C-alpha cells in the first residue's frame, strides 16, 4: 500500500501543475517541481524531503507564486533550506515550528475562496507534520512510522488535487467574485483586488489619461509584461503584471470585463455627483432670486405707499384705519414666512385670517400635501393657489353677509 501511494503522489503533483498551467504558470511550475522532487526521493534518503521546498512555496503563495510579505519570503527560504539539509540536522521541533508559522501566515492572509482552500490545505499538511513529529518522539523505534508516512502521502496528493481544482475555476466564477469584491471595496481599490485575485502583489493598474497610462496617484504605469484593456472609443486601462499571470484568455476577458464595469461605474458616479452639484446650485440660485425679489418688493412698497401712508399718519396720528392700513401693507411686504407653512396649510390660512380687517370664519376641508412637498423658503401672499392631483385646496368665496370666508373645494 505504501509503495503504491508513493508512486501515485508524484504523478498527481505533476498533473495538478499541468492543470494549473493555463491559469498561472508560476503556480504550475511549483507543483511540477514538487512532483519531480518527490520522484527524486526514490534515489536516496537524503533526497526524500526535497519536495517540501516547492510544496511549502506553493502552499504559502497560492494562488500565485510570489510571496506577499517579507515574512512569507523568510518562511519560503526556511522551507527550502530545511528540505535540502540532511534529516539528522532538522529536528521534529524545527519542522513543527516552521509549519506553525506557515499555517499562521496562510490564515492571516485571508482572501477569497481560493485562499481559503489553500489555508485548509495548509492546515491538513500541518496536521500530518505534527503527527509525524509526535510519532518520532513517542515511538523512537518507528512502530507507527509506516502509517504516518501513508497519511502524509494521502494528504500531499489530496492538497494537490484541491489546489488544482480551485485554481482551474471557470472565468465566469472569477468575474462574479471579482465584481463582488470590487463592489464591496470600491473602485479605488481595484489594484489591490486584482492583485489578490491573481496572486501578484506587484500588479499595477493604469488608466488612459492625457495620452498615457497613469495610476490613481498620477504616476506613469509601464512595464515589460502588460495587458491592455480597450473600450469602444479607444484605450481604457493597462495592467502591468508578472509574466506567469493572465496567461489564460478567459481570465484576461474576465479581468477586462471587471475593469470596464468599474470604469463605467466610476463614470456614472462622477456624472451623478455633477448633476447633484448642479441641482444644488440651481436651488441656491432660485432661493437667492426669490429673496432678492422679495427684498425689492419690500423696498418698493416702503418707498411708495407705506411711506406716503406714514406721512399721512404723522399728520393725522389718531386715525386707527390709517394705522391699520400701514400695518397691513407692512405685513404684505414681509409676505408669509415659511414657518407659518411648516405646520400645514390650515394654520397658515389662520394666520392670514387673523390679519383680515373684517371677521372671517375659516373652514378647511382637508389639508393634504404631496409626500415630496416642502415649505418654500419665501412666499409672498399668493395670488393663485397651486393645485395638486387629488388634493383638497381652499377657495375664496363671498358670503351672503359680504364677508370673506375660506371653504374647501377641489
């Protein structure tokens, strides 16, 4: 059983690398290298652990091959060093410490579904390394060495299959994940989202502006390996990336679609903000115009009839009707204040009725306004009431006694 599994693991690693080749050449090379190193173990015991170097590299950098941090680089270098050193120099404690750091970095990196699969594959690899270390310390004579070795072979073959099946997703799934991630993070983080999705921390994205490609900070974007994204009216963006990524035409189409969607969304957001700014400016202009018109009307009334009536009032100060006329003209010049309308139309009409020179009986049948109606900033005494669909508005009528009354009507 052990020899059969030993013959299976190498081809499984190499086949997984071939499956991953169209998606990421760097990842595929690591898997193939691990498979070839597995066969090298049959040449002698000193070569039996060589496969752990590229396997550690694959686990920590998946779905790419470039490490995303200095800590990952150190772990990869330590993994290659521990793999080529003689087994007598590498104690089980050192293997446990190395795989523990590997597991912590893998889970801390987070990411999407592919990163999660890699994290759990690393956990399975760490578990079997822990088991091998415990067996060597608990059973120095090697009573359970064969069983632990078979478990290790099964885990290595299983994680190779899992990584290959995850890396070889169809491009429509990649588009869905990428679009969801961009919608959650915003258009400004498209570079980080693409770098995480493609496994290339050094990836850069530039947009076509002023005759060249510039990044978000305005710096020029260029490189030896670049993928260009175009739109109907010309160039749109460029992606400078590692040579081993974006080798699959389906993945290139997926990334291009995501960038076009993000650019279109950014353009729509900019147009919306521009329209909102123009609407706000228009409202401000209307308010300023209304206030200016109200101020001019008040000045004209003060310079004209109010001043004349005040002159007459100075001559005949005991005339109550003349004083009341001056007060009513002043009220008309001031207009109806918006706070009178804040409680509805009926209270505002009651204010006007209180200013009347004759007794007024007020009745308003219904005081409904549209849901989007708001009191205006300024409003002079209206000459004509606005009409709204299915809204009861008051109308002015003359009673039999010759008095003014407000009645409901439509």
